[in-house]
């Protein structure tokens, strides 16, 4: 706000404190009842250009005052989309039962005004205080030239998106008490990145876990199968116990690890069963990229590509896979990471552990590597890309479409049209080291009689070669810097995926130790060992 001016909006009462308090209060209160902004001086020409600081302050003050006093029509008239704004502003008092609203603006930053809301949610004799912060932006109206609040549902509450509503009443689902594989209670307070996962579990299993719903203020989404978000609980209801496959110790390690790297996600699974041991995200957008991400996996995909080459007789672990400085396929030139020396006499194991792109690009030229060879390997043996995984919550199954032209080669190095999530690549590693595809799951399938996906898996000889190459990568190759100190049965594969318009590549890393396989991805994290590698190593050290 302007220097020396403080505005408090309390249930529609607007007080302005300036040097001449009475004059300032009168002018602003008068303006609140002049939505068209015409004043008494006649019609002015429509203004153009960005709103001035004074216009931003006046427009935001008018909007917030009308909202605070519960006048949806008036508040909507101060936005650039009154038709969309009016219903949600009206529901704030009627459907959400939010009363005694106090809105306090903060200091203006350009055309944006932050504010804090304090109110009471009252429903059927129960009430609880509500407090949160938000912000709005003032823009110039395209036709009127007025300074108006740029309407978005998030103006009312930051959790709201287009099509959402705020509702107070009986919860759509009973609460759950999610527990790990050993009975330890899992909460969003203790494991913050589990928040969206727990909401999803409640939405799907709340009516199967034996609890009874409480009373809450919640965000309800348009799509019925999308879990809502509880904002305030007036009456907790009775939670039903839901046993998950998670391991509290692995989850704690995963949470701590992703917090060290922005935009990071990790998943750990038990290869012998398919049980998900940990899922953690550290992202500004709150998206569950660990389960639902759809991005290129970079060189971690070479596990599947190597398996395809072995299973289709293109080469073997000790067979030829030369690594030139560059390789051309279908008029596109591919290069290795800077600093990787060429090795024309390299074996597949050599090129795998050094993560040589050109060696895998050259595999595309084999008569036995057809347009759909990698697709068939991914789908038939690794269980990917069939859209039939039933993990217990929403998840992505991976995508490896058949490709010709340059994308045939690009797919082999985890670029092109290939899309994966950390969950998918953790499953790939689990399949590679056991030979059996066991669909990952977070909730035991017996609870709701889900039929898990199946695939034929890998021949024993292929498994032996993949494990050996992953172990070499962890001890003598690109993964060695973060896998040093591990002993016993372990291995890894690094990856970095280039993204158009992104300065640094996405960091990928997948690895296993004993009966735990884990994959991490850090968007913009650089090379595999820079960000994703330390995350995976931290999870593997817990042992599940």
C-alpha cells in the first residue's frame, strides 16, 4: 500500500488510517459504492497501459472490502470476469459457511497485493477459526480500461483451481489412519510429501477402511475420481485403518533426501514382491511426479535397450558395442557427454558403464532392431506402456512407442518419444535384477480385489548380464561416485535427459541393493550423480 496508508477490511467495514483520517476514510468508502468508477465528474476516456500504483491499491481495496462483507455481486464487479467470479464468491458464505471474515492487505509488489484472511467456519453447531494467506493481481480491463482484479479461483483460496468449489459439510470420504508395513502410523505432518498420497488413499479407500466421515471444509474438484483437499476439520470423524506397503524408515530417508534437491522425486520398491517402500516428492507445484511424471528418462532407459539388444541377438554384454565420438542415424547426429573418450573396441558392458550414447544409437542400425523392438521389450518383458497398472492410486505406466526415423535411435538412449516416471524406472530395475515383472503397488490388492498387471519377464541369461553391467557401472562406471562404500549385491545406472528450453538436463539415477530398488529424478538437476544419485544412495542405505 502507499506509504503512510494502512487498510483493514473487517467483515465489510473499511478503515483507512492516514494523516487526515476522516477525509481518507470518506473517499474510499464512497468509492466502494461506485463500481463503475464514474465519480461525479462525468464519463472519462478509458485508460490504457498497466494500472498505476494508486489504481492497484484502490481496486484491490474495493474488491477485498466487498468480499469481506459477503457481497458477491459487488466483489465480482471489481474483477475482469464477473460471470466466473460471482458463483465462487457467493459459495464462500453459503456452501463453505465462512463467516466473520477479516481481510488484511499487505504491501503492494507492483500490480500484486498479498493479503491475509481470518474467518470462522460454522456448520450445524460446530465452528473453527480459519486463517490463510493469498494474493491478487490487478490488470487493466480490456474493454472498460478500469483497473480490475485478474480473476482466478486461487484469489479466493490458493488451493482452488478452475472448476473447484469450497464446501463445508460431511466429508466425501471417511478419514483413514494409514500405517506402514509394520503398523507405524504415517501422517503428512511427519512425512510432508505423503500429503497428496494420503489424500488420494483416503479418496479411494475411505469407504473400505471401516471409518466414518467427519465434518470439514474442503476443496471439491470437478472430476469425481480426483481427490479433494481438506482445508479445515470441524469434526474429525472416525478413521479406518489402512495398511500400506510403505516402510517408515525408507520413507523417512526418501523425504530427507529429496529435500536436498529442488524439483526432485524418488520411489523405492521391493523387487521380490513389487511392494512400494517409499514415495517422496519435493516440488513447488505439489505434483506427484514420482508416480505420475511423464518425462524422458535419459540413459537409465539403456537398461531396457540393453535387454532388447541381448534378447534379440543384436549383441551381448561382452559383444561389440563401439563408442565413437558421434553417430548419425537418419540424418541426425548424436553425441556423447562432454569428456567421454571414444572407444571403437568397446563391448556393450563398456559402453553401458560409461553411458556411451553413440554405442546405443548405432544399435538402431541392426536388422534385428526394428521400429517396434524396443516397444515389445518394454511392454512384453518389463510390463510398461500397457495402461494397466493398478498401484492403489493414480500412476503412469510408462510409454515406449514404436518409432522410425531419428526417434528410433533417440528412444534407445531415453530421449525421443520415451516417457517414464521414477516409479516406472524403479520397476525396470526390479525386473532387470530378478527377471520377473512384479507390478508395483502401494496398497495390497486383496483390499479391493485388484488384478495386478503381468508380463513375461526376462530370460535368466539376460538378467545375469544386466546385473553384471549395473554392478560394473556402480563400481567402475558413471555411478561409482555415489555408490562407493556399498557392498554385497548392488548396481546402478545413471541418466541425464535433455529438455528443450531448459538450461540443465534432468538428473536421473536408478539403483538396487539387495531387495530394494530405487529411482530418483531431479528436474534441472544436471548429471545423474549430481542430484538423483545421492537421493537414491540415501534410500538404499536404509535397506527398506
